[in-house]
């Protein structure tokens, strides 16, 4: 697997992990499962991405922001700081 994809998998899994703390595991993982292009296991780990990875990231972030607003946006922004090579879309 290419290194860039591994970074996206880590980024997305970390976003889900933070949302598990905020929303609880059932809601956070259910929402992640609903995002087209993400393959998420029952623990909230992203195991694969189909389609454009940037689209999957945007869809996941948008889904969580829709649920819990600014708090989620702040959490996600702090996660993106750890992945400077990945540009945030939207």
C-alpha cells in the first residue's frame, strides 16, 4: 500500500476515534459506516478507501460537523495539524 494512502487511513481512523469520545462509539461508527468510499471496521478503524480519498475525508468531516458543529471542527482541525502533507479540502 502506498505511503500516502496509509496516512489517509491513519488520519481518518484518528478522526473517528476522537468522535467516539465526543459522540459515543455507536453514533460515531454508525456515521462513519454511512460515508461512501470508506471501509470501516466495527472498532472505528478505516481499513480501506475506495474512490477519491480527499472526497472521503471531506464527507466524513462534514458528517461529523453536521452532528456536533464547532466542537467537532476544532477537534478535526487539531488532528489535521499532525498530517501537514495532507491538505484539507473544504
